[in-house]
């Protein structure tokens, strides 16, 4: 991504300075039950690809699982393409040989949309391989609009608070 936005900066600052705030969000999106004091390893957010450097918004490791999230201010039809590009770049670093064959395990990924009230709970694309095998790549979506202030507080989704005010920007 060529330029960062203020929203990306706020999201990255939250995840870098207070990574424990990401635990309730991960639990919410992926149905996990990590306690707030779960050990988090922050992964590299910069990945070199053939087309240049790619910077992810959020990438952590909890135990054996990897989590990747992108914060997006508005719906973007090319977001799924960027997600697979980021996830692939992350995977190249972690590819390992299993019984003589390389294996890549994609991270658990999610998109956080700050604007818009679409009800779509995921974005997806199909990958068709030369042998005609088709694999669906699906990424869950979470939207600020889906949560009231009460739900944010009840579910400990504190890291969403700086973005909550965006719900009211149309009320100028």
C-alpha cells in the first residue's frame, strides 16, 4: 500500500502499544476464548514481494496460530486481492516441508471496516489452479456499525472505541 491513512495509524498504534486489546477482537471474530493475559508474539508487518514492500496493519502469533487483520475505512472491491497478497507474503516466510512437500498454512485473517453498514459477513474469491481445482479463499468481515457502545464495552472491544465516533460523521 503506497500511503497510510490516519485510521491505519491509530489501528497500528493500538496493536503495537497495547496488543492485549486485540485479544477480545480475535475472540469475537474467530470464536476463540483466549484470556486477556494470553502471550502474544507480534509478527513483522513488512513483507517484501516482487512488486515491492507490503505493510500489513496487524499480524500476531498466539501459540501455533497466526492472525492478520486489516483496518479499512470504507468498502473496497479490491480488498480481497490485497488480503490474499498479504497472507501469501506472510506464508512464504513460514512455509515448511512436511514429508518432503512444502506446506503453507494461511493465517486467520479479518477485515475491520470503519464505515458502511453492509451485512456481508465475509469477502471471498476463488483460486483456480492449472489442474482445475478451485479453492475458495474467504475472509471474515467485522464492521463498527454492527456494535453499539454497550456491546463494545460488554465484549471488551475497547480497541474499537477510537473509531466509534465515525458512526456520527454524517450528522454534521
